[in-house]
C-alpha cells in the first residue's frame, strides 16, 4: 500500500467516525527540518562551539591556508 492510499484510507475512516482528518503526508516536513537545525545549534552552544557558520569557517580554513612562518 502506498503512502497516498494509506492516507486516503485514514481519511475515510476518520470521516466514518466523525473525527478530524489526519494531516497530508509531508505537511510538517519543513517544521521537522527547522527543529532539527535548532537542536544542532543548541548542542553546539552547549558544547562550547560556534552555533552558526561552522561549515563556512572550516571551508575557509581549507581553501585559504595560513602562510607558514619562517622561524
């Protein structure tokens, strides 16, 4: 059974029982992504790392290495 068929069956059952219809598949995907990003930022702050710009900062170090000091 596909996800669409399952959703249609759940909607039909909800109508028969006078219950609210379930949300459509994928309706809350962006909310989940935002919550996941917020949780990652929270964990970074708790661990003492910068919460934003970590990837760009790492790429900058890799693309622009510091000049070696001649001692």
